[in-house]
């Protein structure tokens, strides 16, 4: 009896371990689902390196010859490697990006850029991500997919660091993009010190230098200054969304007031909650396209 009991215990332990391992493997597969989004590898001439992006096509893309608008959705700060797995972990199925490409009848492109803030760094020459996202990716996508290949068919969207990326790239490339949708954006690059009383700006020190000795870099590259590039244009627009409990509420509200003072066309919306991204937040942000939908 003892022998049988011991055997059953071992059997249960082995099968239990297998089930746990399979469950973990399944969880990992969901996070990096290889079938979710089409992988492309785009070479950056500006940085002389290859970087992966995901392309999410609407359901009927293969069944017609229609040209589609493209949303370039930009992620926030993270610790993911610049690899396919890192890319798929950031843009996981839980965000329902593929479903939104179907719903909004658009192509959605999602790059991975580390913590580069989508800028060409004045102190880190190898960091040329404004050029990569603002010029090189759109050129590749237009060459390889049936896009609406003009500025009216290109929309930027982003969360947190990606919100800064969306607005700053619209300011830098208004002849490439027409609309920026941002949620909880880091619109003032000095907000950590000026608004939050932090000791330093963290990851931005590597890109802009120390705030106390390179303050001009923070000012010149913040959206409050960059918007001067497009202040007189009537063919661009910005959509802002922010949670009332978001630690970036102050800087977002201040940027809204800046746009009001400039008489700049924009939408500003506040919601309950803090600093987070999920499929509901993404749905809300993309729903703003109803006001700017390109027509052909």
C-alpha cells in the first residue's frame, strides 16, 4: 500500500509539474503570439541598423484593392529588448490592436524604439528615432502596403512617452502626418523636475544631458516649444486624452491651455483614472478618428 501511494504521489507530482509547465508555456505564448500582427524588419539608414515592427491589417485587406489610412501607434517607456519578442510583448493581443484595425478600417503599424523618446538626440548621435519613425518607417510601409500615401492618410497615436512621440513627430513632420492622438503624454520633457519635484529626469538624461546644465535641450525638444512649428497651420490637429488622477495631468492640462492660447485646432478630454494603457483606453483614443477620418 505504501508503495502504491508513493507511486501515485510521484505520478501526480510529475503530471502536475507538466501541467504547470504547459500553463506557463501557454501564458508566454499569449504574450508573444507569433500570429498576432505581421512582422517586418525595417532598415534604418540613419542608424545603420535593422529594427522590427508589427503591421496589423484590416480583415478585408486581401479581398480588395482599397488604399488604407495608417495609424502609427507608439509605445511608452519600457525595459523590452529591441527584438521580435520585445515587440510582441509590448503590443500583445490583450490590447486588441488587430481587432481595432478591423473596426476602424485602417492599417496599424507598431514600432519598438526602446526609451528613445522618438527623438534625434542632441547628445547621443546614434539615437535617430525621429528620422526612423518620421521618415523611414512611413516610406517602407507606403512601398510595401496599399496605403493612402499622403499626409491625410497618416495618423500618429501614442501613450506616455509615445504620446510625446506622436505630438512631437507631428510638429517635426507636418508634411508627412496630419493628426496626432495622444494619451497621457510626456509633453514637457522637464516635467519630472518642474512639475513632480523629482531629483532628475531619469532616462532623459542620456538623451538630453543633465537638466541643470543642458536645460535648453529640454526646452527646445518639449512639445510646448515644438508646437511653434505648426502653430499657423490649419491642416493639422491634435487630440489629447488624460486621466484626472494621472501624474502627468498637470503637464497635459497646461499643454491644452497652450493650444487654446494659440487658437490651435485640438480636442481635449479628461477621464477618471490614472496612468495606464489597456484596450479600453486604446479604443477611446482611436475613436477620436471619427472627427478626422480621411475620405477618398
